[in-house]
C-alpha cells in the first residue's frame, strides 16, 4: 500500500531550503566549465612549485595546451606557461605568450572570465619589465592588471598585483605611493581573509622604510615577515633574504649583509631554475667584497654574472655592474680603465635613487683622483640633494603614514560597528531558525498523528469495503444465474422457429453473452468494442429503418487489435444516440464513429449522430446512468495515471444544417488500465 505524503512538513522544509538557496552568477557552458575546473585544479597544484621548478611546470602546461580544444581554456593554460617562462627568465617567450593572449581577449566580449585572463597577462608582463629595469612601463602594466582583476572573479589575486605596483613605485622613488599601495594590499588581505599574503606586504613595507633609511621601522616589518619564513615559497624566501641583506648593506653592516646574501646563494643552489636570482645574488656579493677590501673576489663574481645580464639586456643590473667595475678600477688606481668605463657608460632614463647614490659616490672618488674637484663637488651636491630628498620623503611618509593609520582606525571602527550589526543579525537569524525548527517539529508530530489517524481510518474503510465486496460478489453470482437460465431457454425455443427469427434471436443471445463477458473485464481492445457495437446496431436496424446509415472510419495509423480502452466506452454513447436521438427522428438517421491518431500522442474517438443534439429537458433523455458509469470509470483510471483520458459531450452543427450530439474521447499512449 502506498503511504500518503506529509504535505505540511514538505512545504516547511521547502521554505527553509529556498531561504538557504541563492542564484549563482554567470556560468560558462558545461564542457567549458568542466575544463576550467580542471585548469583551477592544475593551477592550485602547480602554484607552490612554479617558482622552484618552472621548467617542469612549463612542460606540463604545454602538454595540457596540446590536449585542449577550447580557446579560452587554452589561453588560461598559456598563463601558466607564460609565468614559467618568466621564472626561467626567457623574456622573448613571455612577450610571445602575452601578445598572443592579448589578441585573443581583446576580441572577446567583456566578461569576468576574460578579465581574469587579461589580469594574469598584464601582471606577468609588469613583472618582466620591472625585472628588466623599465619601471614606468611595468607600472602601467600593473595598473591595468589591477583594473582587470577588479572586473573578474579572482579578487584574491588583487593583493599580489598591488604589491607589485607598490614595489615599482618604490623603485621610482615615490615611496609614499609605494607605502600607500602596500597598505591597501594589507587591507585587502584582511578583507579577503588572506593572512598568508600579508607576509609579502610586510617585507615590501620593510623595503620602503629601508630606502628611506628608517631602519627601526624597516626591521619591525622584516621581523613580522620573518615569523612566517618557513611558509614562504622559494621565490618569496629569496626576496625576503635579499631585501634584508640590502638593509644591512645601507647601514654599512657588511658582515651581516654578506650573511643574508650567502643564504640567498644557498637557496638558489637548491632551486637551479632561479637563474635571475642566482646572478643577482652574485652581483650583490661582489659589491660586499668591494666594500670589505676583497677586489679579487669581487671581480670573480662580476665575471660570473655579467654574461647573463648582457644576454637578457637587464639595464639596471648592467648599470650596477659598471658602477662596481668603476669602483674596482679606482681601488686598483687604474684611472685609464675607469675612464674607459665612463666613456662607454650605460644611460638609464629613470635611475633608482639608491643606484644614483652609489654611482655618484664612485664618480666623486674618480673625479677627486683625477683632480677634477669641480665635478667631484657636483657629485657631492647630487648626493646631498638625493639625501635631502630622502629626508623630505621620510617626513612625507610619516605624515602619510599617520593619515593612513587614522583611516585604518576609522575603517576598523566602522568595521567593528558593522560586525556588531552582523552579530545581531546572526543572533536574530539563530532565533528565527530555532523557531522554524520548533515549528517543523510540531508539524512533524502533527503530521505523524494525522498519518496514524488516517491509517486507522483506512483500515476501517478497507474492512468495510471487503464486507461490501463480498456481498456484491454473492449478489453478482445470483444475478448471473438468471441470464444463463434465460440463454438456455432461448436456445431451446429457437429450435422451432424460422431461420430468419432464429438468426435474430441467436444474435441477441450473442450480444447478451458478450455483454456479460465484457462487463467483467476492466478494459478491452478497440476491435472487440467495435464488433460489439456493430452487433448491437444490427439488432436495432429493425427499429431504425432503412434510412439509418452507420459510418465507422478508422485511421490507417491505428491498429484496433492493439488499442485498449475501458469496456462499453463506445457502446454506451452509441446506445444513447439510438435511444434518445435516432429512434424517434424523422428522415435520414446518421451515426458516425471516427477513430484517429491524435497529434498529442494518443487516440481520438468521436461518436456523432444527427438526432437533434443533447436536450436536458427532453422526455427521452433517460437517467444518464450509462454515461455516469463511464465517467466514474475514467475518473478512477485517471487517478492512477499522469496523463488522463479526456471526455466531452456537446452539440454540433452538421454540414446539412442539422444539430447533432458529439461524444469525444482522447486516450493517451501507454495508459495503465489496471485497477
């Protein structure tokens, strides 16, 4: 027995689920979404190792690109390949992937997916130009990367882009702007709950204060970053150690600076793919050897790193190498070599302040050694001007820092107020949830009580129905005795009748027997029903006269032997048409039965007569018991099927202008007639 549903409980649970559900944003196609999920998994898998093993990751990315058919996803994998080429320091390959990606995403309509792709490309190109010393171009790329990131879905990348932008601002000497972007990145890390990225912000701020020679604040931020040194990626560990070594270099604590630079060398030795970092480490160590009076060691390290920077056209690094070679020539009192170096010196449009200080110190010593005190004095004045600029910048930084801290405190206060409001909302929501739970439990108990009550009531009704069914079976047996007795008497009496009368009575007996057989079955075939109807009309022809016309039309697509329908469904409307319309009609009497294959995946049956139509006030309208039985049978069957049998009775105007009655049935395909 099928159990009844609990409508109230289901309704309440649906309401709770609807409150918890929210519509999602823009989605890609199913195949593209699946490919993007695979890319995200690959990106997470390679994110921590791309700096340590860029060659391996590059080969894996190329393999994925060869297997990918979707253009958007292909370019996403190309961003991994592009970053791997950056860490391998192959600038031409980075530019190739960027130009190809730019042509693609500029042709696409604006969307978060293409914005994320563009942000990755611009950010990597910014890093490349920053490494090559083209700081202004790098800043432009980082600004565009940040703009695209805000239009995309991967907001977690925004702090990294802001840190890159802050770094190039510092290298441009705009330390207040650099500190501003670092602190904005710090706020984003707090808002997006990315505590692991705050480490890079801390050593970035340490680098800003190192450039301003505020070594107390510098050490404060470096110490904060150093607390998470073990959790840093190899590339981040290198930046931290290198910047910390530089801070001691500017304090002229060369042994401590050498300690950090040697740690840098040990790190890159464990990660052979960090070629740029290794050569930069050699360059820094060369300067320390110069400052500590070890020119031979300095020269060795300069010879190691110069070919790499010449090959990659890193103008900032080559300028630094020239400065050290000039210092090395002065240390050996080789003024001719110093003159040659200055004659072929590299020109940089925008020089970092620290690099300008180091070069002017070497130039001052060179001009003093050659007796050109006027130029020596000019170099000293430039150094003083840079130092004064740094002091002025330090003052501006202090003011800007205080302003930013005030804004942070105000923001924190607003944030705390909002948090308190959210906590109040959560408390209210919790109380509401408890109320809903209590209502659900009450509804569940009430539903359980109703269910048990209905079960008991159904059991009583079932017992009563069984008693009624038993009584009806007995009555049916008694009723069946009478027809069989009548059949036997009629068969005995027909032996003495004429052939014509005997044939008519035989047909009557056949119809009666067939009626009993069909009445015991819940459904019969269309062929059986039409055969019974034709036998019935044969018996009625004497009362209908010679002007009676029967037209049965069956669509060639319909197979009568395979079409089931309820017993007597056609017989009863036909009998009503004869009894209440055609028998008393003057003139031509028409009865038409049409069976067609309907467009709605089913069979359409129409019984039409020209007997004047259905008239509720007619004296021949009968009791309507036959149609009532048919309608009740259809309702019972429909209650057990998704698609329903449709029935209708209405008057129609026939082509000759007469009014007729039309009974229509629609039988769906695959209908279940089992009761």
